[in-house]
């Protein structure tokens, strides 16, 4: 038996569409999805092409002599956005800061997704097997599900930013600790979401039909329930990228980010801007706007994907 794919019927009564194809068609017509996708695409392009978009190196201090106690030069020839308080080109710092946010955000979210998915499959898989098996075996499977979820509940009881700060403080000030800290804070979110989705799918009619045909419960869970449950998890990963970018900036702002001053980070730029905010507010406004717009793009795209994958909210 092949994996069952949810099928939707078009509004005009035409042939049915698979869930993913129908979602793609709705995304293409959704202005929110288009706006979010454009922002995300620009962010990725800028991050990857940073060395091609500026002739300068990040954290270069060759213009330090132009910085005075009362003035930080604004835009002038060769420096579109002016300099920062250390004498570096501000545009270059923003471009390379986008690269750091992209790397940290993607790797930390991938880490949280992998570990969270493993816990979600463990809990949701045994929970679905308990429903299909019954008897003493079913009770054992249910006990494994409950034990796994109690661990996830403990992790969920700790605010994500507080957990990230605690882990980063313990591991030390480096890029790896930032990614591990942010990824660890996302683990319970993915685990609970996937487990709930699998339990919901495990009670579907197609699962009951497959069980009645004598297909082994393990094959039903791994070959049918799991593939049909990953959609919400993928959507959540998009939304978590927005949270990850904000938390990367927050950890850098608190002094728990990359220790190397030559590495440009938006959060560190906000810290440096505080001393000169009265003289040059742009030093804080530009990185703050970059963080807000990037997070907005991932949020718009993620919410649009969530809506497109939910048949109850399709337009």
C-alpha cells in the first residue's frame, strides 16, 4: 500500500488536488505569502552575496581618524550609510551581519528541528502504536509516549530566551554555543507539534482501514502516519527562523554572542550604538530595522504557509 496523500477538491468542483499542490496554488495567490517570500529571498541573497555588494571588509578600522568624540560621519562619498562608532563602513557591517544571522538562524533551527523531530517521532510513533495495538503492548507504548512528553513539558516550562541565555552562558562565548542554545530552546516546540500531528493522523480513517487489512502497525505509522504529519512541522520551522534571528541578536546584545570583534552581528551593532545614540541614531535604527524586517518576512511566509496547508482556512 502506498502512502496516503490528503486530497482536496477545487472550489469549482474540478479534479481534486493533493494537499501540497493545493497549498502551492493558494500561496501563489496570497499577497502575504508573496511579500514574505520577497523579503526572505532578499535577505538570503544579501547574506550570500555580501562580499560582492561591498568593497570593504567587516570591522575595518581604516577610517577611525574620522570619528570624533562629538561626531560620527554620516553618508558621504564611498560610504552610502556612513561609518559606525569604530570607523567601519556601516553598510558593510549590515551586509555581513545578515550573513551571520542567516547562518546562525538556519543551523540553530535545523538543530532544533532534528532533535525535536526525533522526540516527536518517538512520542507520536509509540502513541499511535498504542492506539493500534491495544492490550499490554499498547500500555507499554503509551508509557513511553507519556515519559517522552513529560520531558518535553519540562523543557516547555522554561521560557525559550531564558533557556538560550542559560545554555549560552554555560557553554561560553562562541558561535557554537549560540547555535546550540537557540536550537535547544526550539526542541520542545517541534517535538510537541509533531507528536500531536501524528496522534491526530493515527486516528484517521485510512489508518483504521490499513489496520483492518492486516498491515503491521509499525509500517502504518512510519509509512503513512509520519509522512502525512510533517507539514505543520515544516511550517513551524519557517516561523522559528524568525524567532531564531531575534534571539541571535538578543544573545549578541547581552554579550553572549561571537567573541571575535571582527565578526559583524546586528545585536552587537545595537550595543555599540547606545553610546552614540544621541549623536547618530541611525547606528541603532539600521540594524534594528534589519532585524525587524527579516523576522517579519519569515513570519509572513510561515503564517501564509500555515493557512495554505489548513483546508479549513483556504480561500
